[in-house]
């Protein structure tokens, strides 16, 4: 079941009422430029469908940046071109094999056989797995640890950006996010609207960056001790942040500099979205995973705030187009774009991307099992929906309401008539009864806009969340390959 030239084949499709012949579900890549939402309770197959969508996008040569919160997305690197037990064996959990009363070798053989059979059900096999493996350039970036490829998350401070000459607002937002992360690392208030520490460091850093100088922690520490300006706003700096408080801030920054763990935050690949999304010289399509599963909740929000601000800045520098040029995939967005009044560092750039990125041909795909805990503007900006089973009435009503808020966009009389197939009561009842890996799919660009989707088996092996040790092994495997 190779994908059609102009479509992403996600699985099988049938009418919403379950009657009639089934066919394959095919999605035009350009439809994703108006974003997509994947929603479903635990066990609904949400992550599997997300991975299928990523695989198909990469097979269609669409570069993808993935935000990995749970540790599942690096499974994209587990592509075994021959689907043999020998390929699966190094990745087998020996404890899981023991619980089944099997040796690891037997468990590997059983797993390989099962995956081959599941793929064969979709007319897929070793040839398609090998083609995917050879077509993508996978990077797993791990800020704050060397488990994968380290990411220099303070690039906006330590490496002057050309944005200061071309897009001052974007440069300032990226700087603000980086300073918030820096303050979080030293245990001080990271809120850019309330923290005097944030204001002082922002002014000092911007002064250096505008001059083309780096504003690394060492230089900021010097500026805090010996301020290069006499006044901030309408107040002398000695009143705005007295010397005693500046000394405390400088001491905290110095303690951070002396910490061996701090080096992991400022080493490795630069935070360069252009590099993440540019096709490789060998023709492979980039697939970049930002894995933050190892960080605590606050660190995740601040690191991803920096990443999303940089991604938004890159989007705004692109030319306008309705053709899909790149995808941003955010698996389990719960907690990163919550309803008002909560406002984590990730919320503003994510909402801006949902509103603006479509004009530049950049699609955003979000997945969550908690639609009630997501800002309504995230859901209502999606033009493509995949809804798995939801248990609560509140979740179902929230999702169906958001799906209804975006009308069919074809503009043809046929589309308007066919969109009558979207009956909220029927959709709500169907979502309540869905089996795993079945979804109600709605695409406002197509007629009819709604159907049932059964997602296909992934070409990569969905082993489950990867530990730091797993990521180290995966990175070594990539280097050897």
C-alpha cells in the first residue's frame, strides 16, 4: 500500500455510519497547512496515528520537527528494513520477555513475526520500511542532557542573531524566552512581566546583541556587577535593582556557571530551525525530534517556550504559500496551552503558530487526551481532525463543538451539500463507541468532510517510551549507520 503521489495514506476509511464499502484514507499534504488535531483517551491509538502521519509526511518529502514529551517519538528510529528477529533483539525489554515466560530471543522472534503480519495486512513490508529508513535524516535533540544530541538552548543569548536587523520583535521574544529559562535554572522569578531580574538581564543582553556581541552568562554577570547603563525606565538602576540585589543575582549566575550540569544546557547543536528543516545534500528529508521527556514540568515549559519562539521566528521569515513546506508536531500538548488565565511560556508562540503559520505553508499537528484542558483557540484553528474514543460527555461535547466551528472550505455547492454529513449528534455517539485505532476523521477541505478512519500499522516499531540509555543507544546506532 504505497502512498499515492499526491496523498498521505493513513489507513482505511468507511462512511461514518459504518455502512458501505471501505477504501483507503488519503490526505492531501497541503490540507495540513491549516493544522490538525488528534484527540483520544489513553489506549485509543492516538500516538500510533500521529506516527503514521509523520511517516507519510516524510515519505512525501515534507520535513518535520517533533516535540516529544512522553518519550515515544524517538521510536521513529526503530526501522528494521528486513523485519527480522535479529534486528528487533537488541531493543527487546528482557524484563518484559521474562514476564511472558519467554527468553529474549523467543520474544524478539514473536515480536518480529507479529509486526510483519500487521504490516502485511496493509500490503506493507520490508521494502517500504527500508525506503522510509533511507529517505529520512533523523536527529534526536535532548536539551539538558547528552542522552541524544545536546541542544544549545541558550543560543539566543550566546550567539547573536541576524533577526535583530530584520525582525526586532521576533528577536526580542526569543531573547525573553531564553532569559526566562536562565532565571528558572538559578531559581529566580522567570516572569518577563513581573521579574526585575528579567528586565535587567533583558536590557543588558539586548544592548550587547544589538552590537553584534554575544550575551553569554559570563558577560551578563559582568554587566550585573558593573551596570553599563545608569537608568532603567524612569528610575536610576541603583533604585530599580539596588546593589545588594544585583550582588545576589550575580552570585546566583556565578553558581550556575560553576555547576558542571550547566554545560549540558549550553553545548551541542545550535537552536537553528532553518538547519532542522533544510533538505540534506544527500536528498534525505530531515526529521528532528526535540525530546524533553527527561526534564521536569517547569523545565519542559521553559525549554519548549524557547524552541517555539525560535520556530515562530523562522516561520515569519518564510514567503507566503498555500503548499505545505514543513510540519511541527506536538505530541501530548496538555499543560502547554491551557485555558485562560494560565499562561506558560509555550502558550503564546503556540497560539501564534496556529493563527499565522498556515499563511507560510507550515502546518501544526497537536495531539492530546485532555481536550477540556486545552485552550479553545488551539482546537478551533484545526482544519483536519482525528478523534478517537473519549469517555466523558464534557470531552466529547468540547471536541464536537470545536470541529463544528470550522465549516467546509471548498466553497462548491457539492461541498456544502456533503458537509451535511457532519451531524454533531451522530459524531458524538460514534466517538463514544470507537474501538482502538479507529477515529472519526473530519477534513474541512474535502467532501464529504467526515468519515471513519482505521489507522494503519506504523513502519517503525512502536516499542514504547525511550529512556536516556535507549536514546544513547539510538544515537550510537545512527552514528554507526
